[in-house]
C-alpha cells in the first residue's frame, strides 16, 4: 500500500476526529480496498504517524476534504470469501430450522432489557438487528457476497418459476 488513501464520508462514524474507528479505505494508487482500525483527524499533528486521507463527500462524491489517518491495524476482513462454502451454508439453511440459539442467559437478559426500554419490539428483532449491524461493520465483504448470492439465487428461482408457468 502507498502512503495516500481515500474513503467516502459515508464510511465515517459521526464525529470521528481523534477517535479510534474502523473504516474501509482505498489505496489511492493501486485502488486496493482494505478495512482498517485507525485514528483520523483533519490535523496531522493530532496523530502519531499521519498519512494523507482524502474524504470524498456529496451526492456524487465529487467534493474532497483533506484528512489524515494513523493506521493501527489493517486488513481486518482480508480473509478471502470462499464462495463455495458460503453457497453450501446458504443451501443448508434452506432445509434447517432458522432458529439461532445462543443458550446464554447473559445475552438474553441484555436483549430483553433493550426490548423493555423500547429500543426493539422483540428479543428476536433485537438479536437480528444487532447481529446484522455487527456483521455489516466487521465483515462487509462477506455481507456483500451473501447479498450477491441471494440475488442470484432468487433470480434463478424466478426464472425457473416463469419457465414452469409457460
């Protein structure tokens, strides 16, 4: 990787300046995308090892703002997605029960608390929402690959259904 990166403003959490964040960055010269744990700031003096970070923003991401990034850890999700394994898991779930059981009083207590506070309508909804948020944050490439797999599968089912009805 080079010493110059780009990210979209949409990748930044609210008020990220000086805080440790996880974000997706693109190497400006190679266009390689990686996920990082880093500190970012508009002022390079606020960071230990600042490197230029261009933050693109706006509806067409045609506005640039100069920031700096201090990369603490990179390639958090660098594990290549095994598409065959994902497809196998997808097919298995179609025939298995769709219940996930953590068998944890601690987790269930915390989820139930969130429901009682009105944050979620049910323990199931809280569990699904929190898991998807975590997966989206920690494994965005896996989630993207899953969405692609699901779309391809649903398109194939619709095509097969249309063919059977004609």
